[in-house]
C-alpha cells in the first residue's frame, strides 16, 4: 500500500463522487446520497436533506478539476478547499479504524467534510509525487476518473465496466483480423 488507508479510501470515494455526474445523475435524491455515505464509510453529521444533497452535488465539478489540472492547479484547488473550510487537522479514531487525520469537526456539513478530506488525501498524493495516479478513464467516450492504486501504475479504466468493454473490443478485432 503506497498511501495511508484513509487516503486511499478518500481518493476512491472522491473518484466515485466525481463519476456520479454524466448523462444520468447517479445522485438523484437524498436516498442515493445516503447510500453513497454508507458505501464509503463517511462518519459524522449527515442531515439527509435536499440542501445537503445540493451541496454535495455542487462539490463534484470542483473535485473533477483535480483530475484535469496540472500540479500547480491542483495545489491551488487543495489549498482553496482547506482555506475555505478552516481546516484544522486532528488525529481521530473510530471504533474499527485506526488513528487517521480529520480536518473538520464531525458536526461540519457533509459537503465540507468531503471537500476537506479529499483535499487532505490529494495533498498526500502531491507530497508523494504521485499526482499521475489520478487519471481519466482510457476508454474512448468515457469521461470518468479513476485513482490508480496498483503497484505498477498500470490501471487505465474506471469501475464502470470500461476495462471489460475494451477487452471485448480487442478480442473482436483479433477475431475479425484472423478471419481475413
């Protein structure tokens, strides 16, 4: 594992949150936000309101820019998120999770906690010189983002089945070439 456990979890959740945008919004309602909250093990305040949903949705384009910016741009985004949220890093421990960093109160709004935790995780990526691990899916026409946590930095496709589609396409192309 290259990054701390909480960093990897937050980066994975950030990519998943960014990928909820597209032709069909994968966060259409409060129930879907609740499922996302539980799936990625967020802790602290969760109001389950339309206002909270709107705030989390508004965060997505800002996080997407992390995958599009150069290092200087990413640093500006991260510093902005931390500054706006008045982040104050603290070591915390939950029942089943060892000590890790939180930089907001558990009572802070969900979108604020998400923004700060993503900023802290991306700060680790930048400090480690590993910004190249934040990528866009290589499948043509896919606009999803991904976090390459593989040892050999070889992950190219998102979790939406693009790797399988690429393999099927390559297989069909080989079969068609063999028939000629």
